[in-house]
C-alpha cells in the first residue's frame, strides 16, 4: 500500500496531538473535529481499509475498538455514550487509506449519518 499521512504520524515525521499509544495502536485528535471529542485510533502496522483486513488482523482490529472504548471510559463518556465509525472506501467517506476508527463524543449523534 502507499504511504499516508497517518504512517508519517506513526513515524513522528509530522506532528499530531497524540492522546494514547501502545505497542500496536496510536490515537490522536482529528484535524477537522466533528464533535467536542474526535480522536482517531489507528494500527501502527498499516492496513489500507477494512476490506483489506484478514483474519490475521482480527486481534489488531479488536485492540483498536478496545482502545477507543477504554479512552471513552477514561474521558467520562461511558454513561452518556459516544460513536465509533470506520469509513471504508469512496462511498464510505474514507479519505485517508490507513484504516482508522473515529471516536466521536461530547454531543448527541444523529441517525442516519450523512
Ligand atoms: P476518513 O474520512 O474516515 O478517511 O477520515 C480521515 C480523517 O483524518 C478526517 O476526519 C480528517 C483527519 N485528518 C486528515 N489529515 C490529518 C492530519 O494530518 N492530522 C490529523 N490529526 N488528522 C487528519
């Protein structure tokens, strides 16, 4: 897959407001926030899109979701709730082809999404 802005963030080649990191996952604030809290959880080992993930990535995908849930809990959003989103390819609204989970919190979300 081609290099992306998120791979550059993982390598610390460009700055980001990093809020969480472990061996496999990096999380940083979205540059264009759509909610009071808008954090992106990405695997350090890049996967372009959800459609490119395989069973070998199952644990990594689980870690992304659990990291997002853990951060939301720490930030006090467990009771009120929050939204996690994975945009996939063009119709899904994906613009950066390094798989990422959006965590949106701090306002009431609407459904259906735009
Ligand atoms: P998506 O549309 O699902 O591929 O989401 C990509 C998100 O990434 C979008 O909400 C804006 C954010 N974004 C794009 N470039 C940068 C960047 O350089 N830094 C940060 N922090 N976020 C970025």
